[in-house]
C-alpha cells in the first residue's frame, strides 16, 4: 500500500472515530467523560485493537471535537461530562443526511420505514420543524403525520427526537408490506 493510501486510510479512521463519538454524545445528549473511552469503540470493531490505545484515542478525539466547537465539557456534581453543542448537532445532522442519501444506491430490503408523530398543538413550531426535516431528508408524506422512507433511517430519527425533544411523540416502525404501495414504490424508484 502506497503512502498516499495509508494517509487517506488514517484520515478515514480518524473521521470514523470522531463521528462515532459525536453520534454517541448527540444521541445521549450528555455523556460522562469516563464512559466514553471504554465503551465507544464497541461500535467500531474494525478500529478497536489495544484497549488502552483506544481509550487514549477516544480522549484525544473528544479533545479535538471540543477544539472544533462540536462538544463542550461541563462539570456537574464533581463529574466531568461531554455535551454536544448546536454546531455539533448541525454537523451530526449533515453527516446523517449524507449517509441516508448514500443508502439510495444500496439494494432495497423490501421494507418500509414509517415515522409517525403526534406533537401537541402548543408545540406547533416543533411539529413544523419535524415536517421540514422529513421533507429535506427525502421522506414521503403518506398522511399529515405519517411519513415513509424505504431505507434504514433509525439513527437519523433518534437524532431528530433528541434534537427536537419529542421522544415520546414520535414512533418509528419497520413495515414488511402496505396495501396500495405501488405509488410509494414509483416515487422512490423501487422495483416490486
């Protein structure tokens, strides 16, 4: 392997580690710093090797994310936590949006993902933001508060729930079949 390939591979690994840490902090909202180092690399089996080296990598990754302004350190009851910032949330959403658009080139698993929500009227602007995100990420509106997408988007929905604080008001379902789904398949360019 040439030196350019090795350099590019190291950059990809570094980006994967940063994305994993940022996703973990984004979904959880706040994580204790002590929790990040040993646990985050279970999600990255290809990168994990020496557990002590991985703990060091996680800590330096969190430091780099803090320097970029994507996370910040907070102290609560004598415990140091990592908290995602607004800039970090935006970067996380852009990363997930990119991932969701790349999935269109994969083979469809013949399952639909339904996102259903019932956000109360007094949180109307939150409901409107949720609808805007659904449109932006390519979901198809089936009914007012029911949207469909043919590819896996569970992580994106989890991030949206955390960002908009609508966890109990949004349901994510995987559906094997739906009646009259021909128009949905045509919309997404899927084969029967």
